[in-house]
């Protein structure tokens, strides 16, 4: 008897004859749908699920109509820690107060094996095609070497840093398949199968055993996505790499191609509907890639940040992570870092764009990593008392995450005051926040505090960039506090002008010494836009109203004029804005400053700053 042969899914759904060839039938191959040519493992086995009826009788699943598509199998009973109807007033939360009789299993995971949707297969085909196109343009060996060269400079991805080197090593498994015509498709399908597997861990797991589940032969689409996120980021920090690019246009083309592949990898991973820690880390890094490629004002960046925050909530990481049972210490720390970076990014982007934040301490547990115990309390006295033991702390992405989150918590309180009508309490509340900010600053390890000029700093490039970022974040908190207390920003007082001058001087020093710095978590263009432009605006407004101030109270503008001159010259030279919007008209630097020095302050042309602050093309190139 001739055995029955199953048709592929594409032919079966189209009700067309299939010749059953593998890995792809003739019809799919001719229609250029090789990625859609998938065969079911058990095509003629009808699944029967026993369902208990209310009367207790076991009922078999009713036959499915031939036209009805097969249901996607899923073993997941609860997709995420809070899938719905589990709020504070729900019956589930109420009954959870009853202690369980026994202990749950030792092994836990962030997801269970889901079934594949047609969307996943379609995305996999597109991802495989994009991967093939990339490899036909850029040699894989050279791309791997490029990432390793970038890592050797001391730079890394802020959150996925522990995994980048092994992600690059795992890409070597693709090398034997490059010569094969359909090798990229075989590799893409294997990545999909691995991405659908749950990440297993228990309280005794360590980082090595955890990460082994997505490296080398276990590589996932997340692994590939993190690698190409690193490729995209590396093009920002490495001026040229002969085997890949020699010009700005070639570099930008590589950046766009790597970003596209990173996007495909993320879409495929998320389409499986099995969120886990690796995907959350990948989502954050993909957001950072788009903030560098599209700009922080881009909707693409804004949406990706929101998606990562939504995943944080879906995974339940807005709750106290330390209260989760059976979590290994490294994973607790990793989840804290992810939550803290998303929290600080949310506040900074909200301030930059003038939009409401999406993570709030009112509804989310404020996550800080377990190091620097002096910062575990909001009480300034506790922080100061616990300063001991921090002398050996090293500048790192983890340290930058802690400090950014701490400053972001103060910025959130300042943002709430901006929306508060109880202005009679502003001075008292602002004094409390300033006391906290100063206490946080004093509690930092001494070698983290930049008290003087950056030129006098003798630390290595990463550490120098780190102390600049720490100082600017602290000054920005004070800047926002002073801005809050102004009657109108058009009338800046002496305290905010002094803070603005300190911010501007530090930004300018960073610009002049940029070749001696290594990205420690925030790009130079972000510092120019987020810290430099507001500081410049306040300084210029203070200059304009100086004629209303008694001469005895006037301050010297010599240093401020020098800093602004350098600031304008660098921007006019195109160091941060590669292409200008046609409506933006700015004067030549010598005309602007000659006019300022020879005329009254009210005649000074400051529309340059107003237009530049609204410019949508910071550090971007036109589409190639």
C-alpha cells in the first residue's frame, strides 16, 4: 500500500496539489516561497483533548471543519505573571494569601513552548532573506572581527554587554552554511526553533549555565539580534574599518543594514509570544540602536521604548523582584538593571520630548542593583552614613545605570511638581529634593565625582567619559529644580544661570576632548541636545536681560561667551548635525558673535538656538 504523503502547509491551505518534495516542494520553490514550505510533524493524527464537562464526564474535542485552520498548540496555562484579572482586588490576589501546602518545582522558566504562528514563519522567511542580502554585501568574518575590535576599545552594549562577545562567537556557526544556496534559510529555521524553547533556571543557576541556552548551537534570533545591534552601535564609535567601510556613506549603509536585521530578529522573537529575560534585554538594546539611528525624537525610538516598558510590566518586573522565589542572584541583578535602565530612559526621553513618562514610582517598585548599599534608601542620612566600602567601586555600565536611575527618580518628582498647582509648597519641596540630590552626590565614591576641569582628570578614556556623564546628570537635576522655581524661563535668575554655565562648560570640554573619551552609556550627541542646548538657552536669556540688573550684581560672561562660541562652531561645522532641515536658517558664527560683541544684548540673535532645539535631524544622514 502506498503510504500517504502530507502536503506542505502552503499547498494545503491553498488546496493545491503538492509534490511533497523536501526541503521545499516545486510549487513553493517556483513561487519563491521556500520559507513558507513547511511540513507538519503529524499531519494525519487528529488531536483529541480530554475536557471535563460540568457533570464530570470526559468529553472529546469535536471534529474540526476542513476549512478551519489548525489551532496553534500551546502548553502555556499562564503566559505571563499577570495575564489579566490578577489585580489587587481580584479573587486570585485574595486567595494568594492562603499559604500553599507544598513547595513548587525546583526548575522554573520564563516561558513554555508555544506553537508557531504563520506570522512567525513569514517573518522568518523575511529575516532569512535579509540575512542573505547582508552576507552577500558584507563578509561575515569581517563583521565578527569588527565587533570584536569594537569591544577591545572598552565599549560595549550597556545592558547586553555580558553576552555580546559570545553572540559574536556564535555567529561563526553560520560560516559553513554561507556557501549553501539555502543555508541562510536552514539557519533561520533553526534559530526559530531555539527561540521557541523556554529559558530554564533555578536558584542554583549561574550566568554561564543560563547563557549557554542561547549561544553556539543553541543560538536564537535574540542572539543574532543582539549581535547586529552591536554592529550598528559599533559604526558610531569606529570611524572606519577598511574591510567593511571607508566613507561616511558606507558606514551609514552598514548601520542601516545591521539595524534592519536587528529589527527582524526582534519581530520574529516577539511573534512567538514567549517573553523572557533575553528578549527584554534585546528590546532595550534595539531601542538604543534606533535612538542612535533615527534620533531620540523619532516615533520609532519612542514606540520601541514603550514596547520594552510594556514587556517589563507583562513579565511582572514592576514588582519587587527580590520577593520572587527561587531566582538565582545573577538573574535578580540582571532584572534590576534592565528595569533601572528602562526607568531612567523613560524619564529622560519624557523630559526631552515633553511627553508624559510611562513608568512611575507610584505604581512600580523602584529597582536598584544590590551594590552601593548606601543608595538603597531614600534617606540622605542613611546614604551618607553608608558611604564606607565604596572606595573600590569601578566605573562601569552597571554603576552608570545605578546613578542614572537615582537621578531619574528625582527628575520624576520634579516632573510631578511641574504639573502641580500647589505652588506655595514648591520652595519647601524643592529644598528637600535638592538636599537629596546633594546627598546622593556626596555619597558617590570620590573618584566618581568630577569636581574640577575634565582636562585635569587623569583616568582612562572610559572612566573620564563616565565621570562627565555622572556630573552632567547631577547638574541636570539641579537645573530642573531651578527651572521649576522660576516665574518664567524668560527671566532666569542667578542660581540657574550658574548651573547652566557649569553644564555648558562640561559639554564643551567633552566636545573638545571627544577623541580622549569612550562611550560609557550616553552618546555625545545626546549630551549636546539634552544638556547643552537648554543650558545655552538659559545663558543667552540671562545675557539678554542683563541690562535690567544693577551693575554691582552683574556677572562676567567671558567664559560663557567662549563656551558658546565653541559650541556654535562645532555645530556649524556639522559635527552633530549632518543635514539641516530646509526651513532652518542660521547665521554664520562670526556674524552672530561679532554682532553680539558690538551691540546691546537685546540685539543679539538667538533664533539659532530656538530653531536648533526643534531640529529633527540630530546626527542623522539622509536615506541612501
